[in-house]
């Protein structure tokens, strides 16, 4: 996360999501996916020390598809007004029924 002041003096909070080519699972729904750090790479990535030439290639790769699962979730995931766990509950789970926000 980065914090900076815009020209009008307002504080702005920003962040970046790094993406990479999708793994076989994600490729069925999108042409890219977020980079997911493997546990063994977290400390190095977060150390703040500059990466050696080519070292970022060890981190910026698709996470193995066989270590992830895909589940259907509510369309609420597309609404910035929805800011609770309903957006990530699998449909069909306890409380994971399809729910829409009142307009």
C-alpha cells in the first residue's frame, strides 16, 4: 500500500495487484490472474531488499492450479457496495445463497 497527497491536498491510499498469465484453472474464465506468493517466497519478497536480476521471475508466475479450487460465488462479488463475506461464500454453502443488494 502507498499513501500520498494529491494536488488538492487530499490523502490517497493506493495499492497495486500484480498479475501474471493464468494457470489452467483460471484460464477457463480469464486471461490473467493475480500473482500469489508461495509461502517460501514471502519473506524474500517482503524484505525490502532489491531483487537480483531475474529474481522476480521466481515470484511472478502462476500459482499451481492443482493447489487451488474454483467455486461459484454470488454476483455480489462485482459490487463495490458489498463489503462483507457474502462476496466470497461459495453458492450452496451455509448462507451462501445468491443475494442481491437493494437498489
